[in-house]
């Protein structure tokens, strides 16, 4: 356990949770000096919840359907994070967009992972978009979350080639391997400090 509140992470998921697993493994292997205080899913059937339970991490299911507005849903998440002294929020395949409620509560402390080299191919089905566009290189981006979807300052990017015989599935799988390296690396970089956001750029202070 770490007691420093800024090292207490919440990981938010909606699905299978392989990126959550990469964070769990990185903490376990001491590549990531942090504690995962809680895993929150907006879906009760998210397979990632089982990964958290197996690792002995507290889980919560907060379905967005149980709150009348985005802001009220965010307030519910926020109060769960506050009672657990969470200092950083990792969106690991969490399929909801935050309102100002969460953004203002965690300035430069919410990270998202996206399976493309942003700013190319934001939004859903990024590997499908990359294939359809015919790019030769794709990859993963870990970025700070801002009000604009998939457009915050970039912390880490890793590239993969796009092969002639790729399908959406094979490309997504190749990107996923890099995702699992990039996410823990980005979280650690953020926790290490010594950086500033200069315009759009995440750079050394
Ligand atoms: C990943 O491809 C991530 O980049 C995107 O959603 C997917 C989540 O996969 N945001 P998993 O649930 O972490 O396996």
C-alpha cells in the first residue's frame, strides 16, 4: 500500500479489462509505483470486474442508467473516489464521456487510452477507421482527458505497422500489445511529476 494520496488510482472500465490487467500487473511487478484503490464499471457484466476481484481490488458497479444526467452520474462517481482518497483516474475502456464535474475535480489527473495515433481516428472503432483510411502505421495514445473527446495532451504514443492482410481484429490485437506497455508507462510518468502542459504539449517542466 502507498499512503500518498496522489498514488491512489481508480480504474474505470466498461468491458473485458485487459488494460486494467496491465495496470494490475505493473503494480505487482513494481513497474508502477501506485495502488489501485478501486475499480468502477458502468456495466455489471464487465469481465474486467473479475480481474479486479481476483487481484483483491475493491469493485463498484455504477450504472449510468441509474442517474438522470451526466452531471449527477459524475457526482456519484466523484463521491466514491473522494471517500477513497483517489488522486488519479485511469479510463481503461470506459465508454462514458465525463462532464465538467469530473474534469474540474481531477485537473490533469484523468488519463484515457485510445487505440490510434491521435489526432487520427478519435471516437469508436479506431482500428476499423485506420484500415478504412489505408494508413500504413497506427498505434496507441495515452492522453490527459479534457472536455474535447480524445483530444487532450498526449503523454505516450507507441506505433505498430498496418499490414496488407490485416483485419480490424488483427490490427486491434497488434495495437493492444502496445497498449499494455503504454498505459502503465504513462501513469508512472504522470506520477513522477516534473512535467507541465504547455499549450497542447505534455513536456518536462
Ligand atoms: C482498448 O482498445 C482501449 O484502447 C479502448 O478500449 C479498449 C479497452 O480494452 N479505449 P480492454 O477492456 O482494456 O481490454
